[in-house]
C-alpha cells in the first residue's frame, strides 16, 4: 500500500469526522484550486480542520505557501495532527523545513511534542538532522527523564542516518535499559572508522 495514500486517507477520515462531514469539508477535500486552499490558511475564522486539510493538501503538492501552517501543526498537542504535518513537510521540499524541525526537536519547553519533529529530521537527512538528534538525545539521557519515546526516536533516527558523530551519544544510550537494544542496532549501522 502506498504510504502517501494511507496518510491522506487517515487525515481525510479524521477531519471528515471533525468537520461533521460538512459540505465545506467535502469541497476542500477535492478542490484542485491551490489559491483557494492557500486562502483558507490566511482567512479569519477558519476552523482548525479546514486549515489542516488545506495545509496538508498544499504541502504534499509541493506548494510552499503551506510551510508556516504545517510547522505550527508539527508542534501541536494532538499527535495525529503532528504526524500529518510531518508527512506533508517531508514532501514539501522547502529548505526551511529541517531548521524548523531542529528548532522544535531541541526546544526543551516543548519536548512533550518533539516526537514527530525528531522523526521528520531522520527522514529529511538534512545537515541539521544529526546535530539536533544528538542534542535532543543527550538531554533525554538524564535520570528519570519521562520522554522515552522521544529518546527512542532519536536513537532510531541516528541509526538510520549512520553518521559517526552519533557514536558517543549512542554509546551513552547503551546504559539505559529502555534504549539499549535500539542503541546496539543503531551503532551497528554506523560505518566503522578506519584506523
């Protein structure tokens, strides 16, 4: 199954319910007019479901007018909104995306919402990705840190990126039982340094 189709289908069903299956929703879900979708992002009084639908559709179509709205949704308290925004941002190909995701992932005041920015950084494979994931993981290795899912996403992301700069923090993660297995796998994906 196509991941893009699955993400679009999940978003469409969630927002259809949220909108009460309104005629306005059905129209926004099928319109091909990007200017109309972009107008939803800036018009006053638009419901959140409409803004999210417009931003998602513009984002996956590569229309950079969706960037600001998608970044706001990436840092939302509702995980499905964050996941949909991350999906659209990964396809938007806006050069500002990695910097924005890195800022969200490393913001300690919003760490409860950092899971999707962390995953997006790993997917983007941008120059900002490895430093941001290292910083975020280092902070999660403190005793009794409650954000283990964020830490695990950092470990997995660093493994996927395979950058030798991640080796020290991944070695530290080995000491944490909830991260050790993933850290072993991540370290195995980093090329051995030649002596």
